[in-house]
């Protein structure tokens, strides 16, 4: 991530036009992040000339980025004076109340509107089958859904796999009315250990279309493997979220700060996306 710098003494920091994301969009994402973190303290952004020098782009590219920020309501452009951060654009840090995994799932379900794209029994990919401890060619219930915010903007694309004996009631009709975890709990499933992995990726054409974002846009990726109380895997979920519309909050109790519960950073990990 690029940070504000003294452009009078620092060299230009050109953007990468080969990333697959338009230059003005890259600048928009950097400035949006810095605004949300309060780096401009509700004041003026650097002027167009300074932004051109900082990012190594043309004035028209900078203007497009500033226009997108204004359209989102984060800044206001004052003729002859510059571009200013709106007073309500900064999101202050606020600790999130402690939530269990089930409470978190319930909160997501109640605060979003679901659209079920597909529910089918089929053989899962090899990595998913391995994590769910399925026999070769054994089928699982596959559910693909989009969850949108109340304003209608897609917030999350979820790709879930459940062993057939656990998910036989997870039909398209049922998933339109209830969240998957509720259906499983109604069948007597009691959740135990959960393994999660967070990473970043970019939107391919299919995900970009479903999430209403640009191809190549940054996405947050969450892979979650849920077990029952007997430590049998019962749910494999992959969720993709548009980075500018979502964040992931975690609270680590002091008693677990020296355990893997606190998380572990894996660099250059082969097979990323498969929590084990």
C-alpha cells in the first residue's frame, strides 16, 4: 500500500498499468484507504499536480480517481480550492463486540439478502473432497450464493460444500428462507472446531459479474472448514468479498494469544486456500 509522502523531496511512485486494474481505479483504491484511515484528517487532499507526481500518471487519470471518490461521497471538490475530505468519510476504529462463529453467521444472515445461484449434488474438487474426508467420487451438496447489503450491492459470494448425509435438507427452496448453518443445526449438527484462512485475490470475469465489480479488482478471500463436536468436517465454505465493501474483524482473547487461535502468517504457502 502506498502512503502519503512529501512529493517535493520524494521520487514519483508510478502505478502498475499491467495489474489488470485501470490506473485511475488503483489511485482511487489507495486514496479511499487513506481517507478511511484518517490520514488527511478531514482536510484537503494533495492537489492534482502533487498527485500526478506521486503516482506518475496524467492529470486526467487523477481527475477520474477524484471523481470516483466524489461520487462515493468521500470527498467534495471545491472549484478553485481543491478536493476536501467530507467530515463523515472517516470511519473511526471501534472494537467489535465479541461474537461466536454462530453469532457471526447469524449477524451476516440477518444483515444481508441472499440470492441462491445453484444447489446441486456433485463430486467436489479434489482439495475440497480431501478436507471433507470424502471417499473418491463421493458426492457432496454444493451451494453457490450471493449475499447483498440492504442497498442491493453484492457484498459476498459464498461457495459451500457439505457431505450429502449432512446437507440433504439444504435445497434451493430451503436456502432461500434460511441460512445454511441453521439448516445443518436443525438436522442435529453441533459445530465444534473451525479452521479459517484469509487471503487476497482478484476478481475473475465470473466473480466480477456476480459481485458487480471490475475484472481484476481486489477481493478478500475467506476459506472456512467447520467440524462437528466429534471433529468430523461438515462444511467447507469459500467466501469472496469486494475489498472496498468488506473487512474482517477478529478479537483474540488474552488466554489464547500464544496459541494458533491468534493466527499464523504463512508466506508463499503452496496450496493456499485450503485450511488444514
